[in-house]
C-alpha cells in the first residue's frame, strides 16, 4: 500500500507515516510476549523495507504512532517495567531502520500505555515508559549517532547490542 501511495502521491507528500504496535489488545499478551525478540526482528525487517520504499521517492518515513498494545494498552503489561524496556528497545530498533522519527502514542492521556497519567486534579503520575523516553533522549541527544556493533553470543547467553 505504501508503494502505490508513494507512486501516485509522492509529489504532494512531505513524509510517509506508519503505525506500529507490538500487539493488539484482542490477542493474549504477557510480559514475555511483549519482550519476545523474534517478532520484533520480523517487524523491523518489514519497517526497513518501508523506509527503503519511502527513500526511493525522496521521502522520509516516520512511525507516527507507536506503543506496546493497541487500544490503550493492557494493565499490568503496558504500564510495567517491561513496557519501559520494550519502549526503549523499540525506539532504538526503529532508529536503526533509518526511519526519521517516532511518536509514542498516549491516547487521551488516560490510556494504560501513557507515560504520564493525567488526574482530574491536574497532577500527573509518571509511569514506567516515561523513563524509556528519558533514556532514549539522553542516548541520542546532542548529535549522537548509532553505530554498528557485532557480538558473538555463546550458547545460553542473550546479549542485545
């Protein structure tokens, strides 16, 4: 669909955008499925192809809406430390595809996956994904660049670089 849209509309487009959620609210989700590395590899390969299509037409691609689980997230997963880890990992993975940016979706500010939960009093509650935003901004602020790193995992070890 992106290819046909770019083909027909590229002269009027400034940017191509997509949405990415790790899972849907309607499917069984756990902390383990959120952090499962297998699906993210496939999803990032697909996103890399979309970035290439956009570049072919001289346009950048932005993940305009991204978060853990669609439809406001799932309590106990989208508001957990696992969600913060997934958010940080996902942001780096998207950056590594060549996408020009991401928008992390908060919904109306009351969504389970929102990083700041607005209360009726006007106060906000900081939730775990907020810390992923801070770490990502700290890591890539001030002209930082991603570098390629090769590692060799020994049997039984899991290292993500």
